[in-house]
């Protein structure tokens, strides 16, 4: 019985790549007649090898079915080139952000480690998991923990907070101007003749605070603060349904509703549809985030885009600047929100002026 001992050049390589065995870096090197160091440079996308050499190595790797052993490579080098991302599993907008983060990270030679926040798994647990995977930097989507906690975490690894304003913390932030975004929705509705505009709140936290403030500021700016009405809610469809049912039970329901996010707005739309209320003829509805569901024709939701792709690109760029370029000064990037007008908002119907004749 013959046995490959790893010393027989291309013959040994052939033996190792037989049925049931996994090709190794040495097998690729033997196929092209190069050192393992040169082959490793090509497979890692590092500078140095010529384009001709790169093509030879990549073809040999493909022919052999070679796939790098990630665990072995992590042990062999000090850096992991992993960016840890904390994501709320229930947020469609976070899912879209993650997709763009993957693209942006791969473009600069990094990969992502994901850790989820759920109803039973808090932020601390999600972050501890990312640190256990030796993430070199953390990109936290909508973190809710106190600024002091984020500052302490940033002393361990660079932290980039995405989507939330951070006060009193020396760390990187990438976000949109949430108060301005909600203000643009109110401006849009006021331009359509709406004066009685209700707002379904997002609960506790900085993001909810900023959006609520944007609503109230815009209502005052249009001289409609006497019609301001904030209903309790959160980020879920269920909270939107509850708020809509409450409004419909009111003797003078508003002509328009702005919800904290698209999920909440979809809950409002669902409740209105079940009650036979025509949107936007009898009541206009708007959300926030421009997530994938808002674009479906069955919802056709007017909303505010946070620029998920640009936020992702800026977040990855911030991490790379900290890790590879030596930047130590914290930076806040505030992107302008963009109003996306769709079919869920329209002009006030003449039968709805002053909130009378709700069923016109």
C-alpha cells in the first residue's frame, strides 16, 4: 500500500488530492511550481505577484477545488480582518444594511462576523460573541446601550455606531438626521393640505426621541402644534395596528398618520384596510426607513430613505481608517435623509376638511 508523505513533489500533491482528501495550499503551489508564500499572496489578494502569476494560481486553485481553511489561517496570523456587526434580527432595515456592509467590507479585504440581538438576546451578549470571534472593530446597528458603555467598549476595539446619535461618547458615528427626516414628512403632508397629523411614537431611546422631536418641531413650524398628537408605539407592526384602532375610535380622527418606522406604518395600513378606510383618500400614512417591505406594491408606502448603502460604505470606511490608517480622532458622519413619495399619501379630500364627515 502506497502512502503520500508530503515529500514527493507533484506526485505527493496528486496523492493528497485524491478522492476524499482536501486540497492544501502546498498542492496549489506544486501545480504551478511556486512557493507557498507566493501562492498565499495571490489567494489573499495581497500586492506583489504579477497578473500572469495571479491568473495561473487562481486557475490551479479552481482546478484542484482548493478552498482556504479559515480556521487555520486565523491561527496562523495575528489579524482576523473581521468586522463584527450587531444586528437586530427583527429589523428589515438592518438586514438591508448587512447586505451592503458585506459588499463594502469585501471590497477592502475584510469579512463580517454577525451577532444577532433578539427579544431574548440582549446587546451585551451579542457584543461578547463578536469579541470572542476576535472582531477587529465593531459596527453596531442602532445600539441602545448608554454612551458610557460604548465609550468603554471603544477602548477595547474601534466602535462604529450606525443609525443613532451619540452624545458624550468619543467614538465614530454614522447616521442620518432623524429629526430632519420626520420633519420632511410633515412638510410633505402640510403641502398636501393636512393639518391634523398624528404621530405613532417609537418608544424609548435616542432614535425615537429624535424622530419625535422632528415631528413636534415641524408641526410648530407650520402653525399646527394645536393639532399635534403623539400616540404610544414601538418599532413593530402590532404597535401600528393598536395606534390606528385607537385613532379610528376617536370622534375626530386625523387626516394623516406618521409612524416611527416602516414596520409600524405597515401595522397602521393593515388596521385601516381591515376597517375599510381608504388610503390615502380618507387617511394618508407615512413611515420611515424605506425598507424592502415599504416598496411592495401592496403597501406603496411614502417614507424616508436613510441611504442604507451609503451608511454601510461610510461605516466600513470608518473602521478601516481606525484599523489600517491610524486615525484616532472620533468622527460623526450625518447623512441627509431623503423623502420617498409613494401612493400612501395624498391631498386632503374635500369631505375630510376639519376632520368632519370621516366617511366621505
